[in-house]
C-alpha cells in the first residue's frame, strides 16, 4: 500500500498525519506501529484527519504502540495549522472523540488551542478507587535513591499524574515512567510528568506518555502541569511550560477553559509504502 501523508511536530513532539477526507487509508495495529517506528518513518503519534459534519475535521490519534489516544494537544495544534493553511482561515474547529476543540492561528505563526475544562474528581480521571487526587501518595525515587511521595491526578483529555520535584534531570524516566503509566491506581493507564519550578509561573517538565514512552514534548501534559501548579486558583492563571526545544504558554480563563499556545513546525509531505 502506498499513500501520501504529512510530517509535522510541535516542539519535537512529532506526528505522521494521514488525510482521510478524500482517501481511505485503513491501517492495522502492526502497520501503525511500523510507521511510528524510528527505524521506518518514526513519530510519537499517528493522526487521521477524517470528514466531520460539525467541524472542519474529525481527528483520530494513535500512539506509537498502536493503541488509540483519547487526546493529543500538540497533534491538534499541528492539524489546525495544516487546515488553516488549506482553508485560508485563522480559525479552525476539530472534533476529537466527543469534544469540539477550537484553534486559532496567531499573527506570529503560533497556534492556540482551547483544550477545555480540566477534570479533577477521582472517578473522572479515572482512578481505580476514591483517592485524594491532589496527593496520590505514590512514592518514586531519584537517582540518589531519595524517595519523593506525591502525584497529582488530572484529566485534560488524557489521565495524567504530575510530580513536582527539585530536579527533573535527577530521575530515570525510562524506569519510573512505565511503572506509573501502569500503576494500579490508573485503570486506563496514565501519562507521567516530572515538573520542576524554575521561577514563578515557569516550569520545566519531562514526560512519559501513555502508549508512546519518552517524548520531547506533550501538550496535554503541559496543560495538566499548569492546572496542578494553580489548583488553588485556576481562573486567569498563565503558566510557561518549558521543554527541551521550547515552551508552551498555558492560560486558564475565568471559566476554567485551558488555552494552549505554542509553535508548530512547517508541513512536510511524505510518501509511505507499507
């Protein structure tokens, strides 16, 4: 099977995007895994753009392990940029699962997407039992075998566990990530984030994504970290979330809607033969 696709990234969080509005590319799990493999094409997530009756497009996301993803913030921003160029408009709406997400292409070329209102109740995340979502009491160890207890559970389209630590570099994310992703508290697994406060409203984070592993950036993790950092007063907060290749600006408005703003790459067309 041969078909054309697009390759894009948001701060290194990269995607293969397949436009199925006029084509009908149906991939099985093994084919998705192969496309995401860094020895073949390589990406964190694969995205389908489908037709929609209610929005500019309907999006489906698949992780590099072939599993379906409920949401993908950077992927949504990348597709919004692609569609805005195609349609010659600054405003794009996409359907993701049962939610409609609105994005705007800004004058500086960045893309802002409204992710929605975060969920913080234990059964909405979901957790396997009623727990204090502000402190799950999960213990992780740094590279010096020093224990850190905590974990804040938040759902922003995907379930997340955020740990605030003194130094994100002092942890073995490849070891701890799978343990937290598959922790018994999270029946649908979770994304795991380490967050380090650099200054007021400015955090550096590292992310292990559910179904994708280590990624250079993660939009929903940035949103979840901003929520976790502002739990006492979400409204009208503005938080800078820094990754290795740049930052996302997360603003939460007076109705607790999360706005995520940041750069996206140029659009590259690729040919896939699988």
